[in-house]
C-alpha cells in the first residue's frame, strides 16, 4: 500500500552543483603548570598575537580554565604561513614567549612557570556603588578554616574614624571622588593571615575620553588602512584593538573614566617593533599619530560559498581575502569564464570540479607595479535531492484512504552550523503526502501540522522530525540521497478539558522587544502532558479559555528561537490571568529552558502584577530546598533579601512590599548556592 502511495510522487534524481567553502582556521591550545610541583595554574592570562611584520594582524588575551588549559581559535587566516606568538608572565613578572606557524595548526605550547606559594587563606573583595559617593564592599575571601576577622582601610583618611572598619561587608561614604587604595586584611580561625590592596575609582564622571590619530607610512606619509592600534588602560581593566580606516584614521571612546588614568596607545611596525605612547585620561580629546614602516608584499587569498538562497542553482559567491591592499583582481573560474571584480559571483552551467585562480596586483597612482600574487582553489558542485513523507493523525495519514477534511502544512528548515534557516513551505491534501523537490544536500528539519480550517485542527499539535513538539528536541536528518519516507505523526491534544479559567498574553522577541504574530504557544498540564496549541494573532496576542482550575505550563515554540517554560496557576481567586508575557531569544544563553521532568524547579508568574502591598507566586520543586528571594530596583540596586524553605511539590509564596515605594522592580529567585532559578519584573502601584 505504501509503495502505491509513493508511485504518485517518485521523481528522477536531479544532480546539480554544490561547493565547499575553504578557509584556514588555526587552533591554539596548551597548559600552564606550576614549575615546582606540576599543578595546573587556573585563571592565568595568556597573550596571543601574530608577528606584526605579517600583513595578517591578530591580538587577544585568554585565560586558563580550572585545569590550567588555555585555547583559542583564529578564523580566516591566510593560506601562507603566519607566525603566532604565545606569551605569559610568571610570579617574578618575567615574560615567557613561545611561537608557532599557522601551517602547523594545531599550535600546542605548554608553559611551566613559578606561581606564588599557596596559603591557608586568600583575601579578596568587590565593591559596588550604592548612590553618589556611598559604596558597598563585599568580602570574597576564602580559607581552609573559618575566617574570623576582617580589617578594612578604605584609603580615605579625610573621612576620619570612618576610614577603618572591622565588619565583613561594610559600607563607606567617601569624602570625595578620586582614586583610592583599599586594603583588606583577614585572619582565619587557625591564625592564617592575608591581605590585599586594590585600587578603586570612586567617581561617576560625566566626561568621556576620546582618543584619535592617524597611522601613516614613515617614509611616504601615505595613510595605512586597516592597521591595528592597541588601547589599554590596565587600572580600569580596559583593553581594545581598533583599526584604521581608508584614510589611516583610527579612534576609540572610553566611557566614564576618571581623570588622570594612564592609557597605553600602541602599535607594531613591519619589523615587529612596538611603538607605545602613554597618555592620561582627560575630557580634552587626545591625539596619537603613528609613523610606521609597512610591508609591501602582497598575499592572495579568497573564500567562497554556494549561494544556497539563490533560485539559480550552482551560483557561488567569491570573497577576496587578500592582504597588501591590492587594487586589481583577475579571476579565472575554471570553466572558461573570468572576471575582474573584487568579490564576484559566478554560476556554473555544468556539474563538476573547477580550479579557480585569483591574481592580485597593487599599483600606485602612476600605474607602477608594486606587488603581485596568485592563489588557486578547487570548487566542487553539490547535489540536489527530493524529500517526501506522510502526515499521520492517529493510525492513518490525513485524507488517506478517504478524505478526512484536513489540509496539511509542512515547513522545511536547513541546519547550518548553529543556525536554523527556513527553506520552503508547502500545503498538501492528496493522500496526506507532501514533497519538496530539488533540495540542496545538507542537514534538515521538517515541521508539519494542520491548517486552521482543517476538520481536526484543534485535536492535534504540530510536530518536528522525530515527532517532537519542540525544535530543540527534533531529530535532524542528512539529505544525501532521495528521501521519501520522512513520515510525521501529529501529537494528540487534550481538548476535552472544560472550565471557566482563561489565560491571556503575548509572545515577545526580547532582542528587539517586538510582539510576534503567528507564533505557536504550547499549553501543557501540570504533568507536562500536551493540552493545546494556539497561534498568536496579528498583534502578537494569544488567549486560551475554557480551562479547569489547576497548574499549567506555557511555552512559545518558534523554530530556531530559545524560550523559557512558564508555570501559571488558575484558581477561584485568579480565574483570568492576563498580561502573560512569553519571552523568546535569539541565543541560548538568555533563553535557558528549565526541565521540569527531572531536577529543575519552576516558578510561576507573580500575581497580582501590577499590585499594591503583597505579591504572590507559585513554585514547584522536585525536592525540599532553601531559596532566597532578592528584590532589585530598575537601576540594579539590591533592596531586600528574604529566605524561604521550599517543600517538595507545589508551594505558594507571598512577598510583602509594604515599605517599598511605587515603581518597577525585579525579583530574583536563587538557590542556596547562589544559582539563579528565575527572574521576573513586577510593578507596585
């Protein structure tokens, strides 16, 4: 029977072009260990830069992890050998430097250095502005035994007796803005003593520091474009590399820097000699010019990729990556065609493998030849295939073997590195079978569901490849041949629930704060069983009604986006919950998805919100635990901290805010170890 269905849709295999993008990626890694005992040295600075006599410039600072391991990945390095210098400092402030060539990637360099001897305690602290010149100091010291005393010297003798403190986390009101050396001395129960002195900046400056200048050839005075200038202000832990423009002009702006801070402005010349200038922060613009020798050699290089979004198959995009400021390009595409553009596109008429040559030259204003170079790479064409499959509701496909009154809609997405790219959309009815023709080889995800006018629309929830409701748990497949058996089975909804509760809200894209229309919202029961699926309206709003009282979870399912699972509870006192906001994000860091079926704890929406004096929220936990709730102002100032004991299961918590003035606030729920469980905003009025 199944083969009969497929006879309607089997087509000839279409083999067309594809290409692979070539580029040199350099991997660097190594370890830093203690020369006296071989122990790893964590959180230690490692400086990675290229030999600045090369036209390829790179500069970066990385840190070792808890195992003493450092690593870095450098993309788009030219195909000619580039020398990398890896360096670090030891306990005597002596610099250790090792080198490696890009052609020998991965570059592995291990260091053995002396480190300060460990003690039984280590003093440390941080400081934060409370308001004006009033600052909060927080002890971060650690010890093998309990720390019993703290002695602070705030470096502010003008404040009199208040310059000293013996509390663990003191506050200090400074006598004026400026630079102060704060000393903390600790002592532990076993008699271990340690101290630290840190330079702190007590000021909320209104001025900004503007640094500009030119990078010019030392013999010609001609502007040097795209040349790196390193700007470092060690006292405020500021480091940045900026590049000159076509006129040789570079610039940088440092915000909120106190006057008189030393700033290093430096660059390397063609002989790898450092030209460094020290200036001091001021509201007056600072200009530092460089007159450097430049490398007159040319190095040809290019990358290419298939233009997969182009309706004309086998169109490739070529990008010049040459060095030495060429001003003439000559391309030979290997099929008898040529071009002179810097970044051309080219469409191959026949499949195959082609050798592409790029020749670059640089000429001066009189047409005198300065340098030239040639490079070649192989460009291969890919294949295109056909995709098909059946969409099931229950045991049978839609409209198969007889009409079910349904119309299917199917979406095809390409997985490209970390991106999910939409490729095509199709509607289908006949025998419940869908097809996508002439699809570029690669990795794909399919999503399918029923259209709004289908007879069974409210009875089933859309699914992705692997029959999962969320794209993050879908099962991608690799298309390297015709694939006609990509069947999908819609998930049955539990639409038999009835009641008077209503959930209303919107789906918001948090990267631009826009409400999203046609966004799918999944509703789950307290046991995480699927209940319904709805779409937001043109204004980005959704409404789910007719629900019995209880606890539910809401999740905005948008392909390629990340979101949080939100818990809501409706009861006789809260039959209608409005203004629910479901947030979606472009990246995973801000879009963490809790896992309620395993070890996660879930926090419901604050209600009422806006409110007056007392706010409530629910919290579900798989085990008893201690938490603390912190309240912050919209400026980030911590206003209160309250501890709670959470029982296993569902808890209803109250948060009285009688003494807080009206306004916008943020509630942060943390575990006992400080990890954040949930963050929400609330409005008191």
